[in-house]
C-alpha cells in the first residue's frame, strides 16, 4: 500500500492533488504516528545523509528541483542552505539547524520539523501541508504567501512574516478529520499576519501581542485565552470565533473588525 501511495504522489500534481495524497499518507507507517504526536525512541533516528551530502545533492540538481523527499535529516546543521523549490516531502528534520535557510517555494508537505531552528529562514510560497513545526523557533522567518496548514504548537513565530499566508482549514480533504492549523500557545508577538487566512485554526492561549492582523480571516477559530494586546485587528474577521477569555487590550481597529459584537 505504501508503495502504491508513494508512486501516486507525482511531482506534477497541483496543490489540491498534493493535499489529497498527503491526507491519505497520514495513516501510513511511522510518519503518520509522528504527525499524530508520537515520539521517536531515543537513538531511533540517525541522519541518512550528512550536511555535506545534502549540499552536494542540491548542487548536483542542475535545472531541476532538488529531490530530498522521504529522508531522515534529523539534527543536521543546514544553516543558510539554499533549498529553493526543493522536494522535501515526508522528510524528518527534527532538531535540525535551518537558521537563515532559503526554503522558498519548497514542498514541505508532511515534513517533521519539530524543535528545529528556523530563525530568519525564508519559506515564502512554500507548501507545508500537515507539516510539524511544533516547538520550533521561527522568529523573524518569512512565510509570506505560504500554504501552511501545519502544526505550530508552542512554536516561536515572534516577528515572523505571514502576510497573505494560508493557514485555513482544508475543507476538501477531511477523510482524516478536520485538517487545520494548530497554534496553541504559539508566540506570534509582533508577527505580520495581514491578510492571512486562518479560518478554523486552533490558537488557544496564543500570543498575538502587537501583531498585525489587518484583514486576516480568523472566522470560526478557537482563540480562547489568546492575547491580542496592542494588535491591529482592523478588518479582521472573527465571525463565530471562540474568544472566551481572550484579551483585546489597546487593540487598534476594533471598530473595523468583523464579528466582534
């Protein structure tokens, strides 16, 4: 079954096709367990390639996106590496150092980046469907326009750029339940979320202090206990969002926010 599903994930698939293939893959093998929160036994993961071998594979991919899919790259120091448009689907980069790396346009679907260092990394235009960033450091990272229906629990996104990013629930692929962004207890202080789509996200107790949420879609989000102190919420849509216990102290644009009766 794994072989058939893997073969079906053609590189020419559009975003919708990639999402459907990824959703089917969630139930398969150790990767599916990791996405559902399982932990790897100590010492169970040893990187298949060295950092130097990863760089060499990228350098050798002349005229084509580097193929780094389904690899264990956990713990590698890949700071500053150019991964533009690389195919990293299903790879494990837990605890990896990707500070300042360029992942713009990369396919990060189903990648495990738990506790990884992505400070200042560029992920603009990347696809990160059901990717696990939980506990990672994405301070100052650029995710503008990225498609990131992913897990960010307890992640540091302070000052990150998510302008125009799509974190909204995927309502076309629900065979495994509601697939949506998870931002519980994430630090989004000072982040740029202008125009971002976060519909149906879970962001309970998230820190949105001083964030720019102008025009963002937070409809039907679970925002209980979240802190929006000092945030700009002009034009933001909170329709049917659960904001019980959330703080809206000194926010800008409250009068222009939608669904804040």
